[in-house]
C-alpha cells in the first residue's frame, strides 16, 4: 500500500494545514548514530515555525540530493545537513518542480 523512494536525501514540498513549504527529506536508517537501525522518513520544512507532532503532512518528492552516508561525528553530519538544506531551494528553483 505504500511505496517509498530508495534511501537518500531529497528535496521537495510538504503541505501542512493547506500551506506549502520547501522540504528536505531523508529516507533510510541513521548510520551515524545507529549500527542497524530501522529505516525512517524525516521531513524538515524550511521556513516553518511551530509544532508538527500529530499533524498530517502531504510530502512531494521532487529531486534527489544525495545518497545516505555514515559520518564520523555529529558535527560532520550537521555540516552536511546544512548543505542539504541549502540545496533544496536551488533544486526547486531550477525547474525540477
């Protein structure tokens, strides 16, 4: 009943309460902090402030940013996440919508 794209980081859109936001989306396990963790879907809404717990999101995957990776430290992961988030508006503006 559910089909997910392959593991990786994606750029796209998320809709909550009829408002659309640019989104950075991660699908897959968290290799940096877990050896054999379960796959997860994590959605980071750009320019959103508020609480999304117990909210229903509609998520559209538009383009792939990169494969998942294991990082040597939390600070290395944070630096990569900043680059991933910065790539989302660029990818969406490039006509990949």
